[in-house]
C-alpha cells in the first residue's frame, strides 16, 4: 500500500487557499434575485392579517409571498409546519412572508412595507415546565407538548441498585449549542422552462432533500436537481429540509428568475437548528471493586417549536446508555417536548455529548467514592473486542483500553510537571505552534492520572489558581448508523481514454476531506497515482444515492463503496486485456482506447453499492445499528481561578480508535476541531433565550473558541484495523467532541473539589458553585475533596 | 450621492463610484468580483473578510469604501499569484471559508486573535503560519 495512511493534502486545498472556491454566497447567475424573509417577533401568536400589497408595488421587487400564496403543504418529521406560517407563529423568527428583488437592499426595503397583525398568545420556553398541567400548548391540535417518549431497558435495574456498594445521583443541564458554521446558511433556486428545479444548496443530505422538497413543492422528485457548492461547515446544521430552501424555490417559481435566499450572521444564528437543551437525571451504581452494576436515566430534550433532528437525539443517547461500558442493568426514559423556541437539530455527536457528560461525570464520582484511579475505574468496565452488548451492539474492533492507557501515559499528574507547566499559546510571539505530534519532554515514571481529591499543585500557596486533570471516554457508532431503512451509498469509477479515473460517489464533502479520502482509496485500489483520480461534481443528476453525511458514517460507508467500485473497474480492465489479447501490463489508457475503437467495444465503469450489515432497532430498541463502533479517551488539564471562577484548559490529550487512519492529517484535523468545539460546549457556548428568541446572535456574545482559547492538543491515533472497514477504517467525525465537556468537568472537580453539572461552565457558574461549596463545607478555604 | 474613489487593488488601478455607506467588503465582492474575501459576520467579529490595506491587515467589513480612496488593497486573489500556499501542505484547511482571511491576517500581522475557524481547532493553522515563516525546504512531498 502506498496511499493509505499518507498525509495527503486535500484535493480542493489550493482552490480554498487562493479564494477560488465558490460558496453559496459566491454564486453568480444572470438575473439572480436576492430574497429576504419577514419573521415573527413574538414567540407565539395568532396571525390576524398579512398585507403584502404595498411590497408588491415596490421598485425592484419581483415576487412577494405570504402563506396564502403557497401550497399549504406541511413538512418535517411530524408534519407540523409549513414554510410560511398561516394561522400561527410559534417562535420568534417564524417565517411570515418573503420577498425577492433585484438586490438585498431592495428586498429589505420591500419587507418594511408588509403590514401584518399578530395577536400574542401565552408561550412556554422551559423544557422542564412545558409538560406541566396548564402550560400553553405549542400545537393546540396535538393536545400536549409531549412529542414522544423513548423507553429502553435491559436487566433489572432495581436489582442492580439494590446490590450496589456505591450509588451516585445527579441532574445534568446541557445548553443549546449553535453550529456557528463560518459561512451562513443559504440556497439558490432556479427553474427551467420545463418546470424542473435546480437548487444550489450546501446541504448534507442532497438525496433526502430531493424527496422532501419535491413533496412540499408538489413536483416529482426527479424534477429536482441538487447541486452542492463548496460547503462552509456542516456539523449537522445542514441535515434537514429548512424553510429557506423551500422559500427560495417558491420565490424563484413566482418570480420566473433565479433567487438566492442567503442569511446574514444574525439570521443564521436565530434560525440555526441548535443542539437541543437537554436535562439528564441520572443515577449509577457500582460494586465495591468498581464494577458497574446499574445505570438509570430520565431525559428531557427540547424540540423547539417544530420537530427536526433534535427530537431524534434520544435514540443516540439510548445507545450510549445501553452499550457504553459493561453495565448489566440499564433503564432509560426520554421525553421530547415542544417549546416556543427555534426547532432544534443535529449537532456533531447528536445526543452523545449530552449523555456522555452525565455518564462520565458519574464515573469519576464513583471512582472517588471507591477510591480508585479514574482510568482504572474505566478500564475495569471497558468494552472489549468481540463483545455483544445487552442492547445488541456487536463490537468488532475495540481500542477503548488502548485509548485509556494512551492518555494515562501522556498526561502525568500535575505534581510531576515543572512549575508553571507547559507554555501556552499566547496573544503574540512565541509558542504559536501547538503541533499535533508534540510530545511531552518529561516522561513520568509512574504514569497515573491522579485520583480525585486535593491536588498538590505547583503554585504558591496563596495563588488562586488550582490545577486539575480529568479524563473521559467515548463510545460512538463508526460503521454507519441505520436510522433509515437505507444506510447505503453508491459509487462509480470510470476509466477514461487517457487512463484517468473519475470517482462518482454519493457522499458529501463538508470540509472533512471525504473527496480526498475517496480518491486515495480509489487510487490505491486501481494502483494509479493520486493525480490520476478526480472526483465528479456534487450534483444529484450525476452522483448515485447516499443517505447523507451524518453519524460519522462517510469514510466507512462511502469508502467501502468506492473501494468496491474501483475493484470492479479493475476487474473490467483485466477482462478487457484478456479479451483483446493484450499483455497483462498494458496501461489503462491503451486498454480503454482499444475498447472504444473496436467493434462492439465497451466502457470501463466500475460500480458498487454498499449498505452495511447493520440493523434498525427493534420494538424494544435493541439491535446492532452500526457495523462497527469507535472508542476514545481524553485527558484534560485545567487551571481554575477560584477567585473569578475562570477555567482555562491548558492541555488536552485525545486518543481515538479510528480503525485505520486513511489520512492521519485529516484524522488529526477532526480530533483538533472536535476538541475545540467541545471546549466551546464545556466553557463558552450557550444560546441565551429571551422570550424564546436568541438574544446573543453574534460572535461577540455567542463566544465560540478563538485562537486564544486553544490549549495544547496532543492527538493519539489508535489503529485497530476493523475487519469490515475500508482498509480497516472506521468513522471519526463526531467522537472527538463527545467526551470533552466531561473531561473538563472532571478536571475542574479534580482541581477544586467542586463538581459542576451544568454547561457551559462559565466563570459565574463556577464561582457560584465554589462559593456554595465553601459556605457549606469549608468556610474560608476552597480546595479539598470531591 | 455617489463618490468616485480610486484604489490600487491587487496591483491594478481601479476607479469606481460608490455609495457612501458601502463597505470595502461589499465593493470587493459585489463590484469587483473578488469573491475570495468572505463575509462571515459583516460586523468585524470573525476575520473572514481580512484584506491588506496599505500593507496592514484590516477587516474589510468595517472599512467604508470611501475611506479606502487612494489606498492600496491586496486581497487573497492578489496573494495567490505569489504561490505561497503553506496551509495546503499542513492540512490547515477544512471547509476553507476562514482560510483566505487567515492567510491575509498572517500576512499583515503575526497574530490571529480576531480570526475564527469553526473546523480546524487552529492547531494546524498555527503550524502553517509558523512553517511559512521559514522556508519549506526539506519537507517531504506526500503524494505518490
Ligand atoms: S465578515 Fe468582516 S469580520 Fe466577519
Ligand atoms: S476551515 Fe472551516 S472555518 Fe476554518
């Protein structure tokens, strides 16, 4: 093998670095109109009237639509909304009317001319209150704000708790996290004279949008073509059909011209399908030797005003509940609920960071009670290769133990480190480099993560700074995830007259590097240099079916499809050589040309469809949803200022079992990026609601980690060579974000003795928790025990 | 209401009429088709629109076009001619939306405080900048 495991730059890196890539904002089409949307400013209300007549007369305006002008077609998982709202608005930001005009200024001016009246209704914002008797109903016709209940159990949980030596219990509150894709959302729609729609859309699910959007527009799905421009970040934000996609298509149809509906930053934030606010009540039981006995959780997930992917996160949480570590007795209940807030969606990890925060916090609490090292606690309960969990997850390759050991080796207890620790990235000058391959110079002789408890820090006694280390592990799907009946992806490999290969694959590159990885695999299989492979454009008229880029499935699923298609092409080449009587080393171009220039010749197009051997869960929510599982462990070192509550992450070691790193540079990229988003989730990021609307829709007030927040990140790639992965590979997209918040919370507890169960751990929350603890436990002193 | 301004953009003298409220970012993108300068926020908080104004890195969404009258502007398209593409080798690019702004910021100053990236976690961007400060000689080439 020559190309597998190489640090090959992305195929589109040069275009991106020279500004040549074209995102949705960059599209230029003759006659292109710009659209703006009129949005509700009240969280719940009855639409009394909408008058668009003056807007229609405004200069430069080509189309104005309100709900009466569009097909009253409901869409979405629960078919609970329309693109433009008719009788009710159910959240601040709900779409009321839309304008397409010659430019964005003209559209905005016309928007001001729309007259509307909304009679406010009582609203509900708190997912913990929305099921209370008498709470305002978000959807009156449903009679309840409960969307769905998810139940799962294995073993007999009460028996487990009855036998326990230690039980810990707590309520964990997780915030709404916004995706903050650096390029805001948008779409461009154009219809041809025959009524066929082309939608330029940076979506993660082109083939599902085709069906869902066509349905809302009342056209056959085959009359809808999706072309994906370069995608400015996904992370789950582009995983559903959203109003702006439908509205751009409707406006373009009404205007008879192509229409772009592009959001500005504030609108992107205000309509973002955020990671749902989630409340997890959990208790966990262990035996005296640290073996887990039972785990029980009661979860509430906020769907917002309409059901999107946020409502599906309980399924992923359930999976982690049932299969992460060996737990004989598990019981889980989750309720998804409506509130008058923005619909919640999919965000990297998809429920797993939420439930893992609770599980891994309690692992440390139990370890402290038992008095064993937190890594030891996890090793004692670790999943094993070849294990089938009580839930039915068939674990093939499993590097959990290796990941835990790797972080233990690399993260020495604070006492063994030089005073001041590692120099960090600062504002300017030195130490701008924090390399992924950086290793500690000091190598500790007794590599143990210190058990929870007071840390003998290196700081002078009066310093308010406390250092601590925390670990957390992760379990996730890494070989697809069958949430639809299909988990498949198609691929074709065409060899042309010049011996070059075009790979046509259904999967989507959202920046993670799918196209480069596909090219590497095809080139490897064909035995040609990477330069001989190109990737066909992202166009549903050209590319074959794929479910979409989610669930860390792409390298595994699309990789298997591409590899098999390349094999098929190679087989055809060999067959042609034989049929033509050519020597076995005849180059590809000659073979293909010989086929094209003979009677009854043929094309060389390899093709394959890969749908993994996994299953949808059964009525009891059991089943092997993924063809492979991935594991990882993080250790985080933090510094807590006990006077201000400020938490700084100094260092993260992140070890991940990826099966096989097809391109280690991009595996590191996924890990580093995931860790930073996890740090944001842990310490900084929270959608703050006022009357159910986002009150901090800008990068100043919604603080995503910037370069100044970057700790030293050391990535460790653990290769377990999964038997069903392409060249042994498994998924890595989501797992790096999953354990970060738990590792940091464990480190904060380790540093201060105080456990935070609510994210983000802002200075104020940390300070309050420290005060509360000090008042009760140790007036005048903040340090000490768990 | 329009003002005539003259700028040197990527070495080319450019004269155009602009409305007084237009930003340099709008003029670069909408009038000059220099689309490599990205708009991530429009209010000076992300750095995606960074260009060089008289050699200094500025966020072009906060610069009024009229105030750039007489200035020398370099955008990513102007730099691209130089052929220094270190982010490519180090893998500092994922979605790439932040990349031109990062490169321009690195050109105009050595600090990236104001540049957001949601994808990479910054480590490889810093690596790229550190490497571009020293000659790339001796680095292994990675493709077959
Ligand atoms: S677009 Fe100018 S700083 Fe964000
Ligand atoms: S690479 Fe996507 S924002 Fe930086």
